[in-house]
C-alpha cells in the first residue's frame, strides 16, 4: 500500500511498516472505544473522524480503511457497517481508490490531490 512506502527522512521501509501497523491498531482501538467515528459520503467515500494527526501517523482515510479491512477487525467492520446504514449507501471502493476524501469530517468532499484534477 502507498501509505506503507511513504517514509520520513532516514526511515526504512520496515520502520514505516511497523509504524503503519501500530497506527492502524491504535485507530481500531479508538473506533472500538467510540473515540473515533466513521462517516460515509454521498459518493461512497469514507472518512474517520475524531482522530488527531499524531493518532493518524500520516495515514489517509483510504489507507486506514484498507488496513482495517485487511486486518479483519470486527470493531471496524461493525462501525463501517453502521456508518453505511446511517448514510444509506455503502463504501464505494472505486471512489476511495480515486482519492475522494474530506478534510472536515465529511461536511465537504474533494477529489484526490496531485492527480491532475
């Protein structure tokens, strides 16, 4: 995943991978405890609200979503299913892959940055 390979200066890929796994685990625990929420946008994009920059550790919402789905987290799957039901639509993986995201907790949505749009 892209978020695994975006390293800080002097950081190895293995160190970044450890950081990404730890951040995803932390976010999963926050979701389970109710400290973070999931919001689904009108086009099927996803945003995780209630997270600080340090809790995200450089992970985008798309990366968080992919990591949590890959880990099989029951708490995250439940929260995402609940958010989908509230929104009346599911997560659209194509929309997520295109980089549609929100910087304000799901009030407004933007296309991916740096994609010539």
